[in-house]
C-alpha cells in the first residue's frame, strides 16, 4: 500500500469515528418526544420548576432565588420578542442578549452574575433530559477584577453607631441593630430576619441561619449585649404597642424591616455622622472583618464568623487590611 493510500485510509477511519461519536452523542442527548412533552408551555412555569429543584438541592436563600428568577424572566422577555422559546435558545441567542445588555450599560460583574444564572438553568434542563445541548457551555465568563470592599475606619464606625437618637424607641432600635451588625458581621438579610429565639443573652451569642441553611453561633460583645438588653426592656414594647411578633427588630407595623428600609437607615445615619464614602448595605460587615484582621484575628476564625463556605472569599479582607497598612506606613513613616 502506498503512503498516499494509507494516509487516505487513516483519514476515512477518523471521519467514521467522528460520525459514530456524533451519532452516539445525538442518541444520548437528543430529548425524546416524551421528554419534550414534559416541558411546560408557559416559560414561567419552567422557571418555577427549576427554582423549586435548586431550592430542594441547595437550600438557597429567597434573595438568591429571586435573583435567578429576575435574570431568567429578563432573558425570556428578550427571547419572546425574537420569537424564540426559552428552552430552545441557542448559544447565539444567549450571546445576542448579553451583547444587548452590554450596549445598555451592563457592567461585567452584572453580566457574569446573569450568565451564571443561565448556566445553572440550562444545566438543569440538560440533566433532566429536556434539552439536547447546553447553550451556555461554550460562553466564556467576562473577566472582572475583584474589587476591594469599601470599609470604614474604626473612628467612622464609632461616629455611625453614635448617630441614632436613642431617646426615641426607633432610634434605640436602630442603635441596637448597628451595634449587633458591627459586633457580629452578619449579613443585612440575616440581621433583619433575626428572631427572639436566635438570641441567647445568658451565653452572649446569636444563632444565625445563613446561606444554604448553614447554622453558626456568633459571640456578641459586651457593648452589643448592653444595647440589646436596654432595647428589649422598653423601646421594643413601645414600638410594638399591643402587637406581637417574633422578630427581634420590628417595625411599627409589627413586621420585620425590609433590606431596602435598613439600607436607607444606614445612609441617613452615615450622612448625619459626616461619612461621605460610597457605602453599601454590607459596609459595616466589611468593617467588622477588616478590623478583626487589622487587630490580629486568624483568617479561619473570620471565615467562620462571616459564614463563608470557602476561605478564598474571606481572603479579600486580607487585601483590605494590607492596603490600610500601606496607607498608614506611607503617612507616618519618615521614608514612607
């Protein structure tokens, strides 16, 4: 056999192998008509089914599930205008949506979060045999720099904590909330959902149910405990009047505070305290972690207190602490 003939035979053999592989892939991954019939006609019902499934599997919070729902409904709305079903979207359809979002001013971090939602959704459909191919599998995540969390100095935190008017019941509640937030580093969603049963003043701890229904016990400092005792011994009852609620920090309606309402409270008190930094709802949580590390706390301990499942998430605060050290060095060292 000549070299040319042998080369041609090898090429044909490779082509047959590729064809067989493609046929096998199609056989394994093409959804059957029975599987297709299981797809709800209403895409909102399909989204609900997906959210129920990941809630059962992962125990995700309402906020996370709400973000997934919003991302998928936004994608579906765009696809409907193009006459495309959500379950039949292709890679080109997803890329078109992302491109449109970027043109509308979406930032890389927002785009990455949406793409993550889409990936989880289409992987679920693929796993359930409802689609043949994941349209997001070959889409690269946008590169985003990891921004350092905006934190407060210890003096700024003291000014923020002193801002509420504690002679009023609501002001006393706000002071107690801020003290607990800074003493424990809990998430805002965890703070506003705190119930009386989660507080143990005898032992000086809070029992927090965080992301993925993971529980952790967090010690309360003496200052936070004192403000809580004062709040529970009078101002809380004055806020509730005759109403009853299990929520530790109620509103005048006897319900829990919303995240948006607490965010407005922080902004109002920051302005009163003369803090002009760009803040976020997690600013005090960031300050809690940064100040612990600045004062020599172990990174693993901070991880446990914050409720991070991965220490790499907590490591971002070591960079904040390092930046603060550089700033102090350059300001105070004669050769800084």
